[in-house]
C-alpha cells in the first residue's frame, strides 16, 4: 500500500467521522480502528487531528478561495458580483462536506488555526458583496445574496426538492437580490417601512456605513 493511498484513506475516513459524530468526539485511536491500522500508522502521516482537518480544509475550500481571489482582482460592480455569486455557488458542491464540519463544530474549532482561516475566508467573501455606495437596504440585499446561496441546502433541508434544485433556487434569489440592490429598487423598502415609522431609505445618494459581518453564517438551530 503506497504512502499516498494510506494518507488519502486517513483523510477520507476522518472526514466521515468528523461529519457524522463531531470533531471533538473523534480520536486518532478511533480513526485507526476504523481504518484497521495501528494508531502509530496514523501518527506516521498526521501528528494531530488538527493536521488532518487543516489538509482537508486546503483541499475542499480551495475552489471557494479561488473564486474569492478571482473576484478580488476584478473591477467592483454588479457584473463582478453576479459572476462571483455564480462561481461561488458552483464551488460549494466540492466544499460542502468540509463546510458542514466547520459549521456544526463551530464552538470547538473557533480557536484553532482552521477556524481562523475559515473566518478570514468568509470575511473576504462578504467584502466582495458590500457596496459602500449603496444605502443600508442595498448593502443588506447584496450580502444576503451570498448568505442565501451559502446556506440554502441547510435552510431548505426539509423542503421538497433535490439539493441541486435548492441550490439553483438560491442562486436565482441571490441574483435577484444583487440586481435589486444595484438598481436601488425602492418598492420593498417603502413597503417594509410602513409599519415601523421609518422613512423611505435614500436612493443611493446618501450611502450608509458599510455592514460589518465578520462571523461565519449562523448555524442551524
């Protein structure tokens, strides 16, 4: 059995155990038992669980990081945000297993290097969808477009339809939100302000402060 094959088996098994029973409840000894090898054999490849998780992070989230890096090199604007959202949605399929681990084990992982790297990646993604020239309603629409695409499979977990159908629906909603934010659509703003005593938000002429959302998306209750 080659070293590369053994290392890959360890990562695949760890990914399943981290996902099924939690990162903190999975030990290297248990991982070795599932692989039918000694703990020393696992230790030969990875000294810690965090080392395994870090390598899984690099592999599974690289497509998302590539999308973010691409968008950061483009001129800001609606077309860039729309294409970034399309690319981000496409990258989520590869990243989904690792994202589930990060989200479901948020409290355990938040102080680890992997948790910090995830927060940094999410912060960079959010920054791409924050238009400083838009009012607060427009900014929220843009950011919600990303959150909708990111969280749709989990939010719609019990809804009828395949995962692919839910992802496509989220992309449609996200693109609509980006278009509304860019056009300064006032219809929803006027309607929602009726029962609150709030005045109608200005039409892009008085930009509001940029939203600051540095945390990862909320976890499912």
